[in-house]
């Protein structure tokens, strides 16, 4: 009888192990929990900017120029020094898929884009160094001041590459000479250039 019980226990244990390994649950099924979606509401400033851009929306085939975005926003009461937008053309003149824009308001920067006839935006903090909303080569309305940022010291250690206030990007001391690359010598020839 003991042998029958141990055989039953072994079979039962094997069945439970197989069920667990197969991904089945011996216990009551608990439904998988759905991820909780938390919807946030954008501040009123964002809604106001989107509403001001309404005349430029609806045509999924065209993207408004920076000048048109600026004109529309200034007609809605925004000042030239509050506005920025991405350039109308890429350096290779391949066209742009959307128009990104920024409006500096008291609460921060309303940054967004117009794509396929629709606009979306969110509120972001302005740049700490310049107080502007966008970085890089951007369009501004005529007469709008260019950002100045933190000026560089004439005698400072900063080489200006990727200048961020308070940070130095210098990788070598000015007195250090570059070392020779392997395989190059100071005597004649064109090492590594594939001679005659």
C-alpha cells in the first residue's frame, strides 16, 4: 500500500510539474492585469496655442512655412520674440515631414508640431542657458532677437565646441602635442596612402 501511495504521489507530482512547465496553472486562473493608462491634461496655454494655429490645420498634404506660422500666431496676439520654428528646408533640400514650433509663455515653452494637417504640443521648460525653447538653427520672426546665452571668456579654457555654460569640452591641454599615429614616421613617404 505504501508503494501505491508513493507511486500516486510521484505521478501527481509529475503532473503538477508538467502543468507548471507547460505554463498552465493548477490553481485558479487570475486574469492578466491591463496596464493602467493615466491621461494627463495639457495646461490651458497649450490649448490656446493649438487653437491659434487652427487656420493652418486640416490639409494633410501641406506643411505651413515658418512665416505663415509666425503670422498666424502674431495675429492671435503672440509677440515676435516669443516665437520659434524649424526651418522650411533641410540642407539637402529634401523637404520636411512636419513643422515644429515653439511659443514662449509665462508658464514655459509650448513646443509642438504640425504634421498631416494636425497639431500637437506640450509644455516644456525653456533652456537654462538662453531662455529659448528650441536649439540649433531655427527660424524666428523678423526683428526677434537672437538668443545670446552665456558669453565665453576670452582667456578661458573652453574651446567652444558644443559650448554649454559651466562645462569644458577640452580634451587635451593646449601644450600637449598630438602623438604620431602607428606606422607613421617623420621621415619622407606617405605611410598608409598606398604608394606607387
